[in-house]
């Protein structure tokens, strides 16, 4: 006989294959995730949602066909096991139990599969995969990508460059050089295979030689001498006398071996020979221990000797930043035995520079690389006695203990060891040069690890799902075998009322057995039929019909007939789900859901999210994920039930209306599909409401997805106002930009250059309260704890303050005009005529002349310079402040203006004949005159917890008159250590510091090295040496002017920020309205999911209103959920004859129409059911005997006492 496709090999076999495939996929994913190269992470996740629809379809066919399988048995089946079965409408969890008790094994198998799919796999599938961080370990071949430059070249390459690097690291927060830490370094390595991009979380792990140094120290033999000094002996033949005097609270001294003009003390003397050149003497004393000048009760003195080491270690490096994460002892050796450090690294030159601060070679290089590092501005607050060597500055900076703890020899040793190690790693990185990818050295195996946000397989959950699928496969195979061998006499799918009518004999045998006139309830019908036996049989013409095997029973006397009880009443039924109160509740729930979602969206948008309801992740997960999903899970069965009921009642509703063709009523096949999938049949039959309900039922799955992602946690900023104080007054107090004590120390001030150089080269953030253009008056950064939220992380602070900056305008000097240049060179370059003239604001012209260095008279002609270097082109750079010529009044203009110039002198043989000067060379120049304008305005400032600028917004116009920002009782002076009383006086000091105080003479050169700080920084900004390259043309004034202005403005802001003594300080301070910006994890509504959710819920609302407005009326005495219920509606109908003839089927009906109502059946008795339209009296027809009440509150209503069943 006929069997549905869902119970045959293609579908069940496919179901088995899919289930088995999922098990295999999960196992494969499990093995993939177990690989070290994946670290438990996967890039994708499986989804078994579609499996539920296939299982639903198989389950539906098994349940709806079970009565027919029972009737196809040789001995038939009792009605309670066949005609009265209604498995598709029973509660899912009870079906396997009921089927097992009745030995309906097909239903038992299918029902158990459904339970596993919906109650095991579906809940667990979302937990199979979790998001997290996975560490992938990928075996990779690495090669060394840098090498030290040749040993003989290192003496030239080592200079103050690594001291500048160490200064930035120790004082400015600059990042360490690549492949170094503060204590050790290694040569760079990288994968041999080319990779264009690396992740920020990627690390490289490879064996590499780690280079380090440490100090071995021992107490010095201290011998007091008569001349108020001491003699220090290391006990190995090295002794030195020292008469260090202590003029401050502490004396920390580093005495290296080598001596030159820049050092005050050294070990090098007849009593300490070159064999001790790697020794240094460290001293510490305090003023409290001083008994008299140069004599101390307690003097710490240690002789230290560095040693250098290399060791093969397993090094982990961040692939993007090239910073070392860790180094561990290697378990196995993979590299050749290294050359000793002393053979590959110039230790002598390194230690010479540590002691003297400069290279042992007197060779020209870039200005920043030959300038002795000046740390006095940084260490002056430690109250150390001058002079202070560089090693002392680094030791103090890197020492975490209080300065007085240096009296302990071990603490003193560790302090200098930290300094020695940092300088060693900085020097080593300076001496490296890259190796081309194809030439990488020392290939060895290592590991590349990536920490990625990934989908993680939860093995325990995947095993549970695999077991469930294995059980499903076993049950499906059993169902396949069981269905294959079951007898089924059906010729076609009994999916419609017409197909059921086709197997009901027209003899009336079934009708008599039903004892029903169309008014029995489901309970009464079950009482009549439960113990009667039926089976499917065929007549002589091979026609299939349901045969009753039970003896005919007499009709009880109480059953209605048209003659005996013409006014018998029956109560029509309507499922609770179709009643108006249920619909009202459903509509209200959907409206509240829409309102709730809209409210959450508006609230989170206007209140910066919602605070977390609990610190428990479980509680938050329930509220944010499970609760919204539970709502969708609630709606899904509701719409499925409403959909199923409408599929069931739609044919009867068409018949109730009357004049219904079979194609839209008796022959529609809605119940043979899962109700959500009946939309196409519904639209084809023009049952549009049913079709829309089917789509809405499907959309609940989309709603679940939308609601799952509706609420998200993310960090956001929370503003909390707090009172703050501003101790600095936003005006100048007349103090000099530099305290006099700084220049009385080393005599040079380079701190602003160091800050800018670190910022330009390494991206080091500028110091607190400084950005690229302004210095901002600080305010206190100490907000109190947030009430009720002690765990909030302080991210930034916002407040209003005053900003001070400068607007620099660089104008090109021409031979004529307002800003005029006079520049001439004699034949050998030793004499330069240089002056400028400018039209001032009062229209007077000021003449500015060249300001000479010490022991030189300022004139417009210099005749004692070094001549041109021999051979080739020569270049000269001018970075100078000027002074007014005699008998010229400039109101301070010349000294406050910085002149910058670039000169090229090319020999005539190498140059075009034009512009040939008296020198016999072709002279080309670019000169700029850079003037300043003080900028003062109010700003809304956002800073981090250390005061570094995050964002600044100007909230006022710049002050036009700045005179009241300066004291009126101070006298202006061009000296940079004398008081400042005006804007011009301020610019005179800052311009002198920009130009490099104390370096005013010109110098010709034929190389590409810089001669001043400004050109050094400009070269770093544009990443080129063309500014100082004699072979390159003089720079374009517009191009270089832009960069000079930008650099000047930054240096000015840095100068003010490093020297805040120019602003007065008050004890009471000024109140500032500040806000603490905390990072708080809050709940937000996803904009995309919000729109998605509202659209779907709005559709649900509209469809719900339409559904209950046009729902099927209440007219059936029972729901047609079983074969017996449907058969009872047609058993005495003439319509049976229309469907008993199989050859033509529905097509032979022509224009035949059908209806549901009252009719006289073939047995001559009154029935309510399905009949040919011409025999049906519609249920809504009114009995003419029914009286209406005319008056009272029931006016117009029918008298309920009148009969309602009428023919």
C-alpha cells in the first residue's frame, strides 16, 4: 500500500545521514580544536536548527497515519486504537508513554525522536560552541633577522645615541627598543616565510641567544687623607683619591676609569692602570653623616666590575611590537655556540661612553648623537650634589627604593646594575643592522602563537549531543525497518476530508455505528465507539472502505431525531486558544513587548545604557539572553497552536459559509504538513489569513534570534562630577622660564628637545598637561569613590582649564620687502655678512644683527669662521636669535624672533654660472623669520589619570590683550634666567632656548650631519637628511616653514609644561568643575536587533488582531481531531457518493458545492454535518417561531429559551 515519502528510504535515510554527519562533524571539530595549532578554537559553528523541521515532518506523518496502520491490520483495531486516535494534537512529552502503553511502536519511536530533538539537542546546540580566546600554536621556522655591525665599526657607531634612548626609557616612559628588556636583549628573529601582516596578539617563540650584563661589587678600602679627602682602594692594585664635597642632602657619585675634558673624576691615574679599565667606583653619603667639609661618619664606597653573558634561551616576543614577553631556559640547544660578547660587542667603547658621556672619537656626527645627555633638570629635585654624571641620573631614575636607601651597598649595587643593564641593551640595539629575508641566519624550529577571539567547542556538551544523535539514528533505523514491514492498505495520502470520505461506505453501516446526529461531544463519541472494532477492507471492485467488525447496536432512546425531539439543543465548542479573552491577552502581551522594547531602546539611548542588575554572570545571562529568548520561545508554540487550529478548522469554516467547492474545503491538505509550512497551499486556496499566520509562526524563529542579540553588554563612559582644585594661577608670575639653578649646574638645557625627540621617533606620549600646541593649567585628579559602585575603573577626567600656547608664523626673508635678508660670503667662507631688517607694527624698521657666542662681539660681519671644507659642496644651517644693531629700537623684536636658514655653497665647476658670489661658489639660501603670538583660551579638557591629554576642546576665543597675564613690576631682560614681565620678554627666553643657548657660531660642513637640535628634530620629522645635505637644494620655504612652525609650537608648550614655576601657586586653589569618567559595563539595546524585533512584533500584533477578528466561528460540537470525529460529520451525508467513485475523484464533481449545516441524512434523520449544498440548511437560518423580546435591557436579543436546532 501507499506510504508517505517521509517513511521511505530517501527521507529516513537522509535523516540518518544528516545525523551521522553531524556526529562526524562534531568529532572532526573536536579533533581540530584539540590541535595545538588551533588551541581549542574554531572559525565556524554547526547549526542543527533545520534538522527539527525534518524531524517534525516525519513525526507528523507517523502520528496522523497511525490510525490507518491500525485499521490495515488483518483483525482491524478497536476505535480507541484507531478512529479515536489524535496523536498530532496530544501533548508532546506524553505521546511516547501513551504510544508505548498502546504498543504503537511507530509513534513511540517518532515521539521519542522528537523529544530528543526538541528537548535535548535544541537546548544544547547553542551551548556546543562558546566564544572565547583561543591560542593557536603553529610550528614555524625562524631565522635571525638582525646582526651586529662589524666590531671595528662599532667605535664610530656608539655615541650618545643609546644614552638618548636610555634617557627616554628611564625618564619619559619611552618604549624599550625592539627585542630588548631593561635587563637583557637578543638579536631580532622572524619567520622565514614572508608574512605581510601580523596580529597584535601574535607571539613568536624561538630559541635565541640572550645577552645580558651584571655587576660584581665589593666594598672599597676607604682611607681618610689629611687634605679632607679619601683614598679608595679595590684591593687589587687600583686606588684613587677623591675630594667630593657634599653641598646638598645627598651625594651620589659614579667614577669611571676613563678621563677626558668632560669628566670631573676618573679612576685613571698612575695608581690605577688600564688593567682595571672595566672598574668603576660608586659613592654615597648624606648631609646628616657629614662631620666637616669632605668628611663623613658613614660613607658607602664600592668598586664594581661588569661582566657580560650570553645564553641560549627560549624567547617569546610579541610579533607586532617586537617586545620581549619572556625568556626561559631552553630545554634543548638549537643554535651553534656563540662568539663571546667581548668579541662581538665593543665593551671598551661602551664603558668609555658610560664614564665620559661622549664617544672616544672626535668625529662629527648628528648633533643629538654627540651632545652629552643633560639629566640635571630631572635629578635636581633629589637634592643631589653637583656634578652628577649620567650613570647617577640613570641609577636614580631606575631605583625604586628611596634615595637614602642607597647607603646600603647592595641597594647601591642594584641601582647601578639596573642602569648598566638598560644602557647595555640600548647600546646593543643601536649596533644592529637588518638582514634581508632571503639571507636570514640560524634557521631553527619554533612556534608561532596567536590569541584569537574564536568559537570554542565545549567538549562535554558536544558529547551529549553526539550521544543524542546516536540514539536518534538507532531510533530512526528502527522506525525505518518497522515502517517498511507494516501493512498499509491505503492507496493515497488521506490528508483531506475528501480522502477520508472516500473510504466511508455509503451503506450507512458506519453512521449507524456512530449513533451520532452531528451533535455529540468528543466524550460522547468516544463512549459510543471506543470498544468497537474497525478495519480497512476492499469491495469487489477493489474499492477501499472502513468496515465495522462489531455488531450493530440499537440507538438509545435519548438520541435526537427530527420527529421525536426537533428542538434538541447542543453547545458548540471553541478551543480556549480561539476565544476572545485569549486573543486579548495575546494582543496585550505583544503590545507590552513592543512597548518594553521601545522603552528599553529610548532609555538606553538617553541614559547611556542600563546598569548591570547583578554581578553574577548567571543572573545577567538569564536577564539578557534567556528571558528575551524565553519570550520568543513562548510565542512560538502559541503561534504554532493557532496555526494548527486554523489549518484544522479552515475547511469547516469554508463549509459553514456554504456553497464551497471541494478544492477549497474538502480537498485541502493542510494537516499533512507541519502547520508553519502550509503557507503555499493556503495562498493557493486563497486562504490568505492562514497563509500569513503560517509565515508569522515561522518568523518566531527569527524573533528568537533577534531577541537573543537585543541586549548587549559593553563598556561605556559614566560621568561623575566631583570638586577639584587648581593650585596654579593661569597667569605668569614673572619667573624665568628656566630656574637659575639649572644653568648654574651643567650650563645647558636640552630637556624639551629630549621630550620632542622621543615623541617624534617613538611615539612617546607628551608629558602631562601638554599636547602638540598647548600647555594646560593642571587641576587635581583625585575623584572620590562612586557611591554604590566601588569597582568602577577610572578611565579619564574632564574639566575646564586655561591653555597657553603660541602661534608661530615663519616668513621667508627676501632681498626686498618688509622682511629683508642681507647675507654674503667671502671667497673661502671664513667671513659672512649677515643681518636682517623688519618693518614693525609701528611702521618703523628694525635692523637685527648676528648674535655671537661668548668672547665674540655681535656685529653684522663675522670674519673668524672656519673656511669652506676642502672639495665638493658645502652647507651651513642658521638657527639663531638676533639682537638689535646699535642705535636701533626694536622693542625686543630681534631677540624674540628666531631666524632659520639653510645655505648651499657649490663650487662653480659643479654649479650653474648664475648666482656666483665673490666666494667663487654658487650660493643658494632659504631663510625664515619666525615670530610668535601668545595664545590663551579656555578649554574643556579630557585627561587620563596621569594628566596626559586625551582630548581638548576650545570653549572661548583667544585673549586679545595678554598684558594682564604678566606682572607689571618686573623689568624685562633677554637673559633666559631673569624675570619675565611681558609677552616679548617671554618669547626672548623661549626663542633663545629653541635656538640652543650658547651655540651661536656658524659652521660649514660637507657631510649630512646636523649641527643643532632644531635641524636634528626636523630631520626626524620628515625622515630625511636633505635639510643638511650639501648635495641637495636648499629646502622650499613653504614646506620647511610648516614643519618649523609645528615643531616650534610643540617645543614652546613642552617648555611651559616642564617649567611650571613660571605660574604662581596658591594654597587655597581655585575651584574647578570636573567630572570623573569611569568605564562601566552596562546593558545596551542593539540598534539593528531593535529594528528587527519591533518590525517582527508589529507584524505579529497586526496578524493577531486580524486573526481574532476573522477567526472561525463557534459552530462545531467537537473538534475534528480524530478520524471518528470527521467520519461522524459525513457518515449520513449524500456527499459520500461524490467521493466513493475513485476513478474520477474530485475532478468529476464539476460545479458541485458543499456546505456544513443541518440536513436530513440518508437515514431519514436530522443531522448536523457536511452535505451537498442543496440539502443543507445553514446554521445561521432563523426559526420563524423564535420570539424576540421587545423591551427592557435585553431589547433585540433572542429568547434563549427558544429551540436553536431547527430544520
